[in-house]
C-alpha cells in the first residue's frame, strides 16, 4: 500500500472540495456543517491551531 503525505494547505483545499461534493449530493446545511466543521477542527489540531482543552 502506498502512503500519501499531505501538506496542511492540501488538506484545507481538499476539505473545500469535500464540502462542495456534500452540497452537490444534496446534504442538508446542518449535515454539511457538521462534517466540515469537525474535519476542519482536526486539521487545525494537526497544525497546532486548536487545543481541545481550551
């Protein structure tokens, strides 16, 4: 299995693409927000921009 390394910027760009696909698939606003918000929070955590304790 080949591993792929992603930059923070690539992850953020793919999240935008993911959001667009969710919207195109007809997912509701709340569903899209939940999916994207949680993934965005994870990316921010990876980047050191989010502390789950504070």
